[in-house]
C-alpha cells in the first residue's frame, strides 16, 4: 500500500459490456480521483455470476477495507456478500440487491417507483385513466434481478387497473440486452397484428424493440418506453422521437464510493440511500443533452 493511501476499496462490477455499467465505472473512477487517500480496485464479472463470485472472493482475500458490489444477480451473489460480512469487511451493495440485509448499506434507485412512473405514463399514452386501450409488450431485464421484478410490479400497479390494456407477453426476458430485445420484439410483431406500446426494463431493450419495429415498418404505430436515461443513449433516442420516454436511473458510482469513505472515516451511514429519478420526454430531452455537452 502506497504511503499516502489510507483506504483500499474493492468494487466488484457485474459487467462492463452494458453502456450504463460503463458509465457507472466512469462515475466511480471520477469520484475516486477526488480522494487521494483511496486506492480503488475494480473487478469485472464479465456478465457471469461465477466470475463475479470469484472476484469478490479475491477481494476478500486481499483484505480490502470496504467492499462495493453491484451484483449480476441477487441469489448467486448472496453467499459471497455474506462471506465478506463474516470477514468483517464493510459491504455496500449497489443498484441490484442481494437476498440478505446484513450488509452495511444499499445505494441505488427506487425501481418500484420508477416502474410506477412508467406505468402511469403508459396509461396516459394509451388514452388515460379508466379509458386506456391497447396491446402492451413488456420486455423484462434479467429474471434473477430485483430491479426487473420491481420495474414489473410498479408498472402493473397502474396498467392492471385498466381493463382495456392487454399484455401480449408473459415474462419474456431480454436480459437487459438490445439484441435479445430485438429478437423478442421481432417475434411479437410476427405473432400480433396490433401492438400499441412497448415497455423495456431498460433503454437498450426499448431501443432494440424500436429497431425491430422499424425493420418491420411498424415503428410509427407503437410507443416505446425505457429506463436509464443516459444522455448519449435513452435521452438521445427520446429526443429523436424513437422512444416516447425514459426514466432516469442514476448510477450509484459516485454516491456509493462517497458513502463507503464516510463510513471508513467513522461516520454513521444510512441503511439505504435512494437516488432520484425523473421522467424524460421530448419536453426536457434536448435540455438534458445540452447540460451534458451533447
Ligand atoms: C445495466 C443495467 C441497466 C439497468 C440496471 C439494472 O447492467 O441493465 O441498464 O438499469 O442494470 O440493474
């Protein structure tokens, strides 16, 4: 450990192939740069639970002062998170939760709330409360992740109250990936003459579905809603009129690291830190891009 480095903090990231996770890593690296007393070790689970489990075991062996982990899936990472806790390493769970609450802190967005906001907007797009009509395609994120379940549950709190809304698919997962969502949508388009709205659990999947509809010449009849709101992705697609809306799901990179440092410095931290969201439509997309230098 270099002389000036007081804290060694390990961060186990699930994958870096998804744009939102690439941004997440950028955010945590930028925050680390503001804390010369911190040495940050980032591992990449390469979108595989076994790899991420090995990464966390490795960080435990290195006796890091704190462990930050953003799980690929909840159940598969619970055991090693428990191991870290047993080894008396403070654990900060970021974005996707695990199946224990024995960690020090969870930092992430409120996916139930975001799902509700998406559901409320879907009802509005389909004709309004009590009058909404339409066939909906929902493309799930990873089935083994809490965000996917919360985004589903929140959405349906609104859409299930509408007798005119029909769900065309049953638990079809695109595992957060644009290409998988494209394939799900291509099949849905072949099987259904009328599709009115697509709800993707993230922007890459909403956009993949949009591209499938475009290739079938049907994108104009369908509204697309996503989640994440990265300026160069979802916000740009909204601004282009390709998606009707996205909902900000801020990365917990900067806040997660700040909280861990606060804890290491002996301050009390909350059990849960919830990051804010916002609805992004044509009304504010251009401004958000401008604010982000796009
Ligand atoms: C990236 C991602 C995001 C999504 C989040 C949910 O891996 O799929 O697009 O919002 O994870 O955990």
